[in-house]
C-alpha cells in the first residue's frame, strides 16, 4: 500500500523548505496549509458551513473568503475558533484522502503544522519533525515576514512545545545551520526511509 510520511515543525522551523527539497527529488508532497486556504474558497459545502457559523460577511460580494473578517471574529473567541477548525480540518482530511488516492508513487508526503496536535501522525507510516533553536526560528520569520520578535515569540508560545514533538517524531531534522546542510539531512532521511522499505 501507499506510505504516507508526515512532515511537521513549528513556525519558521523550515518544514516548507524540507518539503521543497523532497519535491525536487520527485516525491509528491501535499501542502495542508495551502489546501486549507484553497478549500475555504472552492468547497461549496465548507463555504455554507462557515457562513452558518460566522455570518454572510465571511465572504465578500465576489464570494471570496474574507480572512480578515474571520480572523477578527474568532480572535479571543476560543469556542468559535474551535468550531471553525472542526469544519475546516475534516474538509482538508477528505481532500487529502482524494489526493492520496490519485497518486501513483509509493511514498507520499503530507506537510502540516498540526501533525501531532491533530494526531494525524497516527495515520502516517513515519513522521519527520523539522526543528531549530527558538532564536533562529524567530530571526528567520522576522526576516521572511517582517514581523517583530514579540509577534513571532507569541505564536511560538501558543504552539505545542518542540520537546513534546521530538518525543513523537520518527525522524528529527535539526535546521540550525545553512540550507545546504538542510538539504543533505533531508536526503539522508529519504535514504533511510527507502532503506526501511527493503
Ligand atoms: P511556517 O510554519 O512559518 O510556514 P516553515 O516551517 O515552513 O515556516 P520555512 O518557510 O521553510 O519554514 O523557513 C522559514 C524561513 O527561513 C524561510 O524564509 C526559509 O527560506 C528560511 N530558512 C529555512 N531554513 C534555513 C536555513 N537552514 N538557512 C537559512 N534560511 C533558512
């Protein structure tokens, strides 16, 4: 059967970069974050359920998802945010299953920030955690997104601690140095995965 490998990591850890390296090797990679953002615009069932939960203003006059409105609506409303996620996550799950079924490769990868939080690792053959020291991650996100130290730190503090993720991961890629090393570590993990399969 097909083997699903989960790729995860906190903000700024480098999981998208690892996914890119894996795609360059020719493996299919599903980007959960991309699809979550896409599905709220194209999945009609999802759209009507979001409107039901948060109101008509969740979409603009052209039917496009109003991310700002939704973010403000759920900000400081834990229960609403939870309900919103309970609508979006199953839609992504179904989309992923359809995507997996359409793949012909033996190994397929799934990049998701919430692999362990949503226990998605339980339906994976193996999991890869990308991690880096907190200050390095903060610096990288500040450079990438133009956010402040405090903003990034606040996001990190809301995420599952790296120490907990390390315990759950099958493979851990330390991304504290340069991109060349990250690519090398990624290739090493892929080699190990293929060897496990022999
Ligand atoms: P997010 O969850 O915020 O999307 P991510 O885990 O997907 O983050 P990336 O986007 O891959 O992380 O990396 C964060 C930033 O750091 C990017 O701008 C990326 O190019 C850069 N980066 C990642 N790894 C390295 C590295 N080893 N050396 C230098 N820059 C790096």
